[in-house]
């Protein structure tokens, strides 16, 4: 039960930080390999892909607003394998 509560608090915190004007940075990882980044600056989000990232991710043109966990699920469905977004301190 405590793990569920911690997960909910963590998701809420990430959502609040992502929605603000404060800069934020996430790594985008697949199978433990960082393949890109998500940057939030001045309320705008953008994805950047590193060399070797799968084309199904690189070609993503969908929305970037909303919860980053939802974005990870959408990207994971496109790729057919889980995608993780991990927030880094800025």
C-alpha cells in the first residue's frame, strides 16, 4: 500500500514540475539504453533523439503535453517495448 502511495505522490510531483515554467529534463530510455531526451523550457516541450534511436520513436509527431508517464506509454506502444522517462535535476 505504501508503494502505491509513493508512486502516486511521485507521479503528481512530476506532473506539477512538468507543467510549470521551471526548466525540466528527462532521459528517454529503452532497455536501459538512453536514446533521447525530453526538455521542458518556458512551458514548451521538445523531444530530441540520439543517433541510433529507433525510427518509430524519431518519427513521433504526437502531443507532448500532459503527463510524462502517459508519453512513455505512448512511445512504448509505438516501439513495442517499454520506454522509460527519468527526470534529471536541472
